[in-house]
C-alpha cells in the first residue's frame, strides 16, 4: 500500500475524520526520536541535540502516546527500534529536514538582496546601462539572483502589474496607477548625422532645426520613438508619416519634413544614418557604443535646455521588497555617475 493510501487507512481505522482534534506530534518529539534512532543510545542522543536525558526519554514516550505505536524496544543494555520505529524514523528525519529547509528559506527571505530579482529593461537602455547594473550587483549583492528581461515598455508594465517582473529600468514618467518610480538620472539627446550633413558636429543646435530634417526613428512600440516625436512637436514640427498628428491622434494635420520609421533597434538606425538616409536622435548613454561602429557619422549637441529623457527604476507601489529597491536605486545613482548623465536625488 502506498504512503497516501496508508495514511487514509490509518485515519479510517482510528476513526479520525476531517476536522478532528487528534493531537499532532511536536517538532521537539520528532527531534528527540530521530536522535535516538540515529544513536540508539539515550545519553548520546541527548548530548547530540543538547537535551537532558530525562527530557529526551519523556519526549519519545510522548511521541509514542501521540502516534499510538511503540517506537523503541528498551532493555537494560541497549535501545532498539521496533518495526514501526524503523519505518517512522525515516519519516521523522524527512519532516525535520523539510522544516530545516523552511527555516533556511525564511531566513533568506528576511535577508535583503538574496533570492531572485526579475528586472525588466527597455531595449534603448539595456545595452548601455546593464554593464553598470550587473557589475554593481556582482560586487555589492553577490547573493542576489538577478534575472534580466529585455522588452518594450508596454510589455514590461504588464509584467510588473501581473507579478511576472519585480522591478523595471526604463524611461519615465509612466503615469501608471499603482507603480512607483525611483528616478535615477536625466540624459540629453544628441543629433547623429552623416559626415557631409550641414549640422554634423555642431554645438548649440536650435531645436527648430528639427523642423526640416529627414528624421529616422524606431518602430512603433519603442518609447524612444514617442520621445523623439514629442521633441519634434515641441520644436514646432508637424509630423508627416508618423501616424499621429501634433495632438497625438492619427489622421491629423500633415506638414513638415517626413519621418521615416524603418529600424527595430538603435544599431540599425545609426547604420542607416551612416548610409546617408537621414539623421536621428540618440540618448547620450548610447552614443559611444552606437557611433563607434562607423567612421561616417558626426554628432551634434542642442542648445540648453537640450531635449532629454529621464530613466528610473519602477516598482509596484507597496512592494514587499520596496526598501531593497529604494536602496538599490541609491546605489545605482552612485554607480552611474561616470556616465554622461545628470544623476538625480531620491526626491527628484
């Protein structure tokens, strides 16, 4: 008979049903019995678990009474396990091991920066900030199991709200109820052009220059695309071919130079610029990585205040590990200072 059926048979034979008040063995009783089963000697068993010999003997006797079986055969010379004792000793040891594992897991949960942390990152941040994030976690939080998921903003927010993700690293503001943002830094956008472009390498470019540029943007769904479109609208440019009017709705007024959307990632976008197909906007953290692959590019900076984006960590409001995430945000701010960004304070 299997263990499950055996349990049912014992319960039925003893007249115990669901909701009965039958006594259960205590952990102290199981611990005492397991020690005796291992040492087959009361004095040695008592010493092994730090219990007095009379207390040990009383705990084993109480367990026998609770279970209704004889576990030990006691003689003046030695202690032997009864047939029932041999079977139940295995069970008692397994129960104690599981309880030990439970306590260890609880201790790990209580300890900060341990266990799994599922971090979601947008594609226009991941290649440029993850080296800093991973180095920080490796050096400062070696017991943290960081799992990274690169997805677009909408998917990340769904994952956070649904419990699939714990923390997000992305551009804000999100304006999503139930999500708390922990700002990290602001970074400027720069204009990337082909070598022969009239704005190539210039400083103090006015935003109004965006009105007539052939601007290359990312595909729909990337928050960086929306940020670039917003910058263009702030510069007074009507968006043609972007599927949205200056008010943000499709089918509106179409004027100004066209916006060409042909790239799924920043690397492709920059290569299109190098090929002379237009210009694009890059966040400063991406410039070194993306422009180093070609000698056919120049970058230009805008007049102050330059168009910029804000990057933050985002968590569920009231998250159980909220204090950890706040501490991680502060550590990240310090780690990010060498990058070309304006690090923010916790109150920004």
